[in-house]
C-alpha cells in the first residue's frame, strides 16, 4: 500500500552518479571506495545495490548494508533484506494475491479512505498460463486396429498430399529403395545417392483431431481455438477479474492467456537485466511463485522462487528476508569435446552440483569455460537449480549475454545503456580474465573436457557407454553371457556377413549393423541446439557426398510444429530429408514401438545370421525388442549421433580412427570433417531460433488475442463482487480490520482438530489438483448447482476461500493419527464421529470450541505456502458456510 511519508536525505546520496549526460542516475557502488566490494561475488553485489538503493532506516537499515559489504564474515550469520525489482506471478498463485488486494480496497473504503491508495508498490507481472486444459487434441491412431474393416481414414485414396507411404505388413510390397518407403515401381527410380533437391520440403499430413466428448473430428486449425473457447467459458469469471486488475491497479501487468508459459514469457519478454524507474537505473531482479524462476539467472538476473505469502508481501513493498547466503563458485575449465552436446553439458554440470551438497546456497559460475556456453545453455543449467537444491545459479552478464540480447527485444540504445551501467558498477565481467574473479565461500571446479558424449544401451537406459568406447563395448556385449548387456555370440559367428538384396542392389549385414535410426525431439532432446547440430551435420554430410543406406528405417519426429519451423527456417530440413529422415508427424512413435516394419529381406538376413542388429534413437525408451522384435541392440543417443551412426551403418565404429563413409570419388570422410562447431550451432540458434521466438512472442504480446480483447470487465475502483460466483469471492481477512491492532488472546479449553506426525508438507495441506466428487469442496459446488464436469480444479478456484478452505487437508495421503489410515478425515471428539476435516471444524466453530492442530517436524515445508497458512487459519478460526466473522487472533493455533 503506497502511503506518503516525509522526504529525507538518502543516507547514501553521496554515491549517486549519472549516465547519458546526466539524464539517468544510479548508485555507483565503486564510490564506496571499499576494497571489499571488488571481492564480493557478483550475486552479492546485486543484493548490496538493492540494500543501498532501498535504505530507508525502517525495512532496510545501514547496518544491513554493512553486513552485506562484510559478506565474508557475515555469511550464514546475518539476516538481511532484499527488495527485488519486480514480482512474477502465474495465475494459480497470483489470483489469491490479487483477490486480497481487491479486498483491501473494500476495507480501506469502509474506513472512509481512498481505495486508490491500495496498489502494489513493487511492479508485478501476472501471466495467465495455467488456465488452459486439453479438451481437444490429436488422436494417436498410428498402428491402431480398424475394427470396422475396410479402408481406414485416408487409405481409400492412398496417402494424402506427399506423406511417405508406410508398409502395412512385413509381407507387403514396400521396399524403401528411395530413402523412406516406396512401392516396387519406385525401385526403378534413381537411388537415394543421386540426391534430391533441397527445396523438396515435404508437407506432413496431420493426424485427425477429435472432440473428447463427441468423438467428432475437428480440423487442426480449429483445435487451439476450440481449447481457447473452453478456457474462456470455464474461466470467464477469473479472466474478467484479471482484466479488471490490469486496469484498476497501478504496477500490475497482466499477460493474457495463449501468449506463453510463465517462464517462457519471463525469459523472452519481461527480462530486462536493468530497470529504469523514476530516473534511476539499477539491476533487474525478481522473485516468482515457482521454484524454476531461477531460469532467469542464466541471463545475469538475480531471482528465485518464493511462496505466495512472501510474494504478496514484496508486492506491498516489504523486502524478502534471507540469511546472507554462502556463495559457491563453480569454476568451469577445459575445452568442450566437439561431439559433446549442450544436453551432455547441462546434465553433467547438474550431476556434479547434485553431488556437491550445496542445498540452500547461491551458486555463481566463473572461469574460462563459461564463455563456451550459449545463453540458452546457461538458462537451462539455471533452470535445473531445484534439482541440485541451490537457491540460485547465477551467470554474471558477459559479452555472450549482450550478444544474445541483440537478437531479442533490446534496442541498440538500451544495449549501450546496459553495457555502460554494468561496467560502471562492475557487474559486467570477462570470464577469461582471472583478475576479475571474486572470492567465494568455496570453489567447485568442473572440467568441461571430462564431459564426453555418451550413448545408453544396448538394452537399458541406465547403461551408459562413452562414444569413444562404443566399438569395444559392443564387442564385449557379443562376448558376454545373455543378461542386461550380453548376447553370448560364439567367436566363430561374430564376423559373419549376410548378403541380401534390397531393391535390386546387394548389401551386407553384420553384428552391429544399424537398421533403425530415429531422430526424435522430446524430453531432454527438445533443446534447439541438439536438433540444429543434427541438422547441420546432415547438411555437411550431403555436401560431402555421403548417403544413408536405403534399407535403414530412418525417421524424424520433431515433437512440435515449432521444431519443424526452426529446422525449416535454418535451412537444414531438406538435408534431413535427403538422408531419409523425413518428418513422420508429431507424437510418440519409435520409442513406443510404432516403427514401420523393416523390409522383409532385411528381416530375413537378420534371422538367417542370428545377427544382433541395432537401432539408434534420440528418445527415452529402448528396451530389447521394443523398437522391433528382430532388433536386439538399441541405443539412446543425441540427435546428431543418430545421424552419425546412420551414416556409418554400424555401431561398431571408432569415429576418431575410422571414416563414416566413402564418397563416389573414393574420398574417406570422417565425423570430425563434418561435425558442426559449437560456434556455428550457437550462431544458427541465435539467428533462427531465438530471433523467431522473440518475434513471435512480441507479436502475440502486442496483438493480444480476440478472446481476451473481447472480455468485458467492470470499470470501477473497487471490485463489484458477485455473490453467486464460485471462482472469485471476497475473503474475510479484512472484515474486522481496524486502525488499532487487537492484542492476542489466550487459547483455553481447545480441542484438537488434527493429530499429525512428521513431514506433513504442502502437498498434504494445500488444496491442489482435481476436486474429488465426495469431498467437502465438491459438496459446496454441488450446492451451487454445478455439475462435476464444471468443478474445474483447486488451482482454478484459488480465488474462492470457501472452496479452498474446504480443500485444506483434503489430500488422500494425509495421515491423521486420530483415524489410523490415510485420508482427509478426522475425529470429532464431542460426538465421536469420523467426519471430513472441514465438517468437523465447522461443528467446532458452531459450538464455540477453540481448535489447535498437533503437528511434528517439517510441517508446512514445500511450495504453495500461501494456502498452507490461510487454509488452516480459516479452518480453526472461522466458519465458511455463509459468512466470516474473525475474532481477535489467535483464538486457536498449532503446537
């Protein structure tokens, strides 16, 4: 709540300096003339700047500034305030905060004051990204049976558009003489080695889309619109309230539905690195209501996840309080192996940090190896922060960061201002210059050279094999007894070659021959850099004159239309196609065994020689026989390695010593000759992926969408609550608000509502997920004449305290010692009955009996702590049946 106060001189006004000919002011921390400043980790410098700028003698005192400056001695001891530059909310956690602010306006108005005084003091971005549910989606029909007989969809007239044909059975006439499948007539066409025009980019026939309720097809162009219509209908009240908030409150920016996920929008649109407000420039920083807010650390922006209560306090101008953290310096050294992908690096660093025991600490990266990481690499590592339990994973701004922002929403003028300011306060650094390295609590050194590329197999995903050892490892698998890795092939049969004909040409198969190669963009391999690496490798292979043998079953499953878009924009998709990696659609295919059958002659050759044939894919499942029952060895690999092994035609190859293939001119081509450099991949990623993503996001932000633009909302200072609404309801917290704080009262003659043990977390307490039909919340909604289909979720109804209070302790995992079995029940002591927790609390309140909750260690730990506090408070202090009447706090409590 912004209230006026007497103006007094800032205690650190002597540090104020100017930029851009005096037009912009800033607190120049170098004017402290304190040698300790240059030794501080850069993340701590951000805390120090915020403390100096916000030093008001009340929330932030000069003592706090000195404690931060003396970080080496005060770490893990002093508690300091931090006032972030902004707050990030997603709609599930944001709606209770905005409902509270709206209720505050009501309370202020009742006391005869101007409700316009109630506004967030800290700029707040609220992203509506949790409302969408998938009511309409693609139907996975590949390899589905046709119970009606006859031709299925699209079969009566052959493959529609230019979709590659699929063999219908192993005895069918398809042979794949051209790359991919073909009919026998196609065998007379020129072979794949003659190449195809790079311009021959095929269009993909989409699978049907069905309404889940009526099983009637809807066109793909309508799918998103249909889901949006359902979202609008289901969440109309919430969206109206959000739109009112965007107009009524200052310092509130609401990002409407269908723009993007909260972290995507934060990373790609809201991130500023610097803030300019009231004539002052200062570092951007953020607290958000999600643990993965740390993703923003990769761009040199300090931020982490907090609970709803903390975020609401920051919105109202209160700082976050934290114990001055230890800062672990993560020094990256060495040169990245050319075959090592971004995913290898991210997972390798995550593994090292997880083993280091850095829970609750700041991690700050430094060392010459950092410069080799792109901005997307850094944000991915920072996004993994919760996986190794650090508070933040901070990458200070450097030239790589500045280069990244040139491709985003930064103008040249803003870039120059950013660089000038960061240099002035020593927040811009060169990782190659060790003289700039600060002092850390401890240093963990990670050698990037040690992160060799791996594949997993041949039978289980947990069996990792270094690519450099792949040839020897496969040989040992042939020798070993049948087991998790062994195939027990006798020595005399290990060198067998089986000739076979394929489309009139003779080939040979051996143990280790690759017969399936699937490039799949899903899970870890959705990182654009690995798909671009594969695409650039394909391009260089085609240009070098290499081909993939036509009997190998190749495929490309992009995972989403966006992947196809950037592969096409970057110009690599035609080269994938020329090697036989055609886009087969969007959905699970090879991983779940939906591979088109191998050519019959290939299957016969495998059986004739009892060969251990191989499949290589960049998916996440590859158990023996899963891809194809005649393919016994299957390996998970990165997308570029899938292309490499397809070109080689075997897994029994040492890439460093043996060529991938020989051109028609007899020239040997090695993998190192065509593997794209990291610089090439990063440049392509910045030029095609990053720029197109930001262009698309800017367009959606500026244009909005028709649904949001057409939503009508009240034009009033205070919100006109609809008492019939089951989504938005004025909470009771401020119904008894007075100018004087009432004294606390003793708890006397209380009964125990719940008797809980240790480790009762937010998952047990806070309402989340779907609303069970037999729950207290369901009974409330049924009383409002809603059907179960209209219940929506607890997350969607976080703006209604009547639903949320009934959903508190409604987890089926709750272990209440009064009951002796899991479930949302408790013992009503006066009657001896077993009731829903809410119903028991309501009876106690009706009888005027104070309540307490007995809980053990770690009670309330976890996320979503706002309703972990609000829900139990409302249960033990008031009834929510009709209206609230909160007495002085606390009549009841916890032990």
